[in-house]
C-alpha cells in the first residue's frame, strides 16, 4: 500500500493569518477602549461610527437596532428578536439589515476585560452604489430572511474596520480615506457569507423593498391607527403577503412592531420628565391606560412609574450594538 505524504504547505500561511487576526483584534480592542473610556455608547467624528463599552454583564434592555454592522473586539452579547436569539463575540459580528426592535444583554464582560464593540451604520444608498459600481451580482429575491444575522469576523473584515478606527487619530485624512475604508468594509460583507442578506436590502423592488417601506411608514406614523389592508394596498401587496414577509424579516407582525415602537417612545417621553404615564400613553396612540400599563409591564418587566424610577436611578434605558 502506497502511503500519501502529509502536506504542510498551507500551515504557515494559516498560522500567520491567525496571528494577524489576533493582533488586529487586540489593537481594535485597545482603540475602542480609548475612544470609549466609560460604559455606554460613544459616537465619534466619523458619521455613523460609534463605540460601545460595558464593564460587566447586564440585564436585558430594549432598543431599536438600525441597519448596521457590529464588530465585537472583546466580550460577548446576546440579542433577542422575537423568539430568535443571536449571540456574538470577538469571533463573530452582528449584521442588522432593517430597523428592528430588540432586547439585548451583555453576557461576558468584566472591569478587567469589558465588552468592547465598534458599530457602523449601513447607508442603503451607499450600498446600492457600491453594488452598481462594481457589478456585484444582485441577490435574487429569495424567501424573506430575518433582518438580523451573525457572521464570522474574518481578517478581511477586521483589517479595514481597524484602518477606519485608526483614521480618527489623523482627522485631516478622515474625509478622504474614511469613505474608502467604509466601502471596503461593506464590500467584504457583501462578498462574504452574509452578502446575500445585505444585497437583499439594496434591491429597488421586491418583498424586501416593500417591507423596508412598511417599516418606514410604521416608524413615521406609530401613533396613528394601523390598518393592515390600507398599508398593504399602498405597498401593492395582499394583506396576507404583507403579514408573511413582515414577520419573516422582523419576527413579529406589523401590529406587534408598532406596539414596541409606541412603548419605547412612551418610555423615552416619561424618562425625559416631559410627560406622566397617562399623557405619554395618549401621545403614542393608546386610548386605554390599563392596556398601556399591561403591555408596558409585559415588555419592560415592571409598570411604567416603577420602571422609569429605576432608570432614573442610573440604569441604562436603551441597548446598543
């Protein structure tokens, strides 16, 4: 029997890439820590780029994830969309393709090794331009997919993200070189394992475009009565098709989506001190104070007044990537 020699030709490049990835991750964590010296979300000089830091595990909190890419350099986070659960850490990134109400909590963090993440908003217009300019194959309209997904953080992705973050130290170069790094980041995602999902959002027509328009309408008119038949007609969809595709993307019905937006806005109005619970409920479209209190307690875990008092004592009201 003839033996086959073991091939080691690729071991050195693989080890080299692993070393470069680990070094890039360490540098990214150090730079995030510098730009986010205290817990919370920190915007920066480059539009759409922000840093997040938490020094310990957190309770579940509610928020809206915009279309964005979140790359964790240290620690881990759990995100819930409806009944779906997404977990990401230093080896995985989170991609949000639509505006989505989520619940999230930090699962791995400590004062010595805090959760550190960089998030980049995704502009659908820039995305479409990039696809058109480089003749990237458009995604065929598949069955609608969830608006959240987790992918593997590769060296090809983390290097341009690191270059973009480094540019904050040379602000004179940021206006020219920043968009170039951003384009490479988008390109890497578009041509990677989640590229089909991201290309879906840039389609000018089809179910994904219709659901994006439905989400935009509900966000702009969350306090108004939501009539599914009227919304479906405006989108040139049947009510059943609207419901099916909307739930496929958001893991909830249009009415459930509207409810989360209403409760979030009411919470922010009360937290700001501008309105009491009853007035906030009416402002966001509730006619029944008791229904508002029940649904608020179901989402946030306690009645409005108790929840707002807890938040004012220092706990975070919103979740960030």
